[in-house]
């Protein structure tokens, strides 16, 4: 009798353990995440690429990537070339148009960017931040022989450019420090600062001054003079910057500094974020 009671108690305990035992977390990546991974990889590569290369880069099963790509192609999110490579589909273009139609800010920034380009006769960029990267959102090129290495869509570590520091300058110190620890990389020229603490202090100082200047950090003999574009909460949404040879920047630095500051303040004023 006692043996039966012990056996019953053992069965009950096992059932209770099964109920209370937490379910194992799945390591599977959901379909939406796969879609984003594929699109992110294409944007990063800036060129059509094979599905196999996507699978290898995202560390995903080839069969999963192929089926996801087929589904995306059916919905117009991807298009396939005759050689089997894939690229961003036309349907995403319409999403982009719908999104941009609501962004008065970008329209104002574009007008100010072109106006500044014409004023200083140098290349001007509008840059924003995507997590730990700087992204070139728009650009007005000057009619000179000076060739830019970074075009629209280019992503760079925040510590490589003047704009990168301004984009995090408004954040609290600890949040700024966390971001800079993740993204601070050595630049091709070896001149970009990588110490997160030093970068954080420089970002705060530059933001308060509404100006950041860096020369030779990302590209040899290239200078970037940037000013933040801030909303009504004094948060840096984007930057406007003049990109030019460092020799020309040295010879007339104050002129460029005043011009880029005026351009940033003009955008803020037209958006109703700052008083004229």
C-alpha cells in the first residue's frame, strides 16, 4: 500500500514539474525578421545579389531564404534579374513615396541644402542616424573636380564624421556612451577617435556649440563642417554639413562655419522649431 502511495506521489510531482517548467525559447527567426534581414543586406550591398549570398550573409538556411525571396517577389518587394540575382522591388518605392510625402522636414532640408551648396559652391549633405550608424540622407554636389566617396545611402560609424557626433550630442551621457561603445571603429585614415568617453564629451560639447568640424578622420584631405538640425525638444533629428577639401576649409573656415549654422537654423525656423 505504501509503495502505491509513493508511486502516486511521484507521478503527481512529475506532472507538476511539467506544468511549472518554462517553455524553451525558440531560436527560430520569424518570417518578418527574415524579410528585414534580406532588405537590409541589399541596401548595405547597394547592388543586386544572389539568394545564396544572402543566405550565407544572414546565416539562414538556403531553403528558408529562397522561399522568403519567392514570397517577397510575389508581393513586389523584390525583383529578380535574368541572372537570378535579386534587388529591391518597385512596391517598396511606392511605400517610400508615401512616407516621404508626409515629411515636410526633408523637403525643407533639401531646399536649404541646395541653397547652401549654391552659396558656398561646395558639396552639402543632410545626414541622419540609424541606431549606431550615420546615414547620408541627401546630397547636393558642387560643380567641382572634388569627388565624394560617400553618396546618398552611405552608412558610416558615428565616430568617423562631424555629423555623427552631433547626432548623439543631445542624448544623456550614459545613453550616448552606450551607443558610442557599440559603434566606435578605427577609420581608414586611422585618425578617427575611438575612445567612447572622449567621443561622448566631444559630442556634447559640439552639440552645445551647434557645430562640429572634423578633417581627415574618414577620408584623407577631406573636411566636414556640420551643424545640427533640432526639433522643438532640442533633439538632433539630422545634420547639414559642408564637405570639402581640407585645404579650402583651412583657408576660409569661419565663412563655412557661419554659412552652415545659418542653414541649420533656417530649416528649424521654417519648421517652426526655433525663433528667427
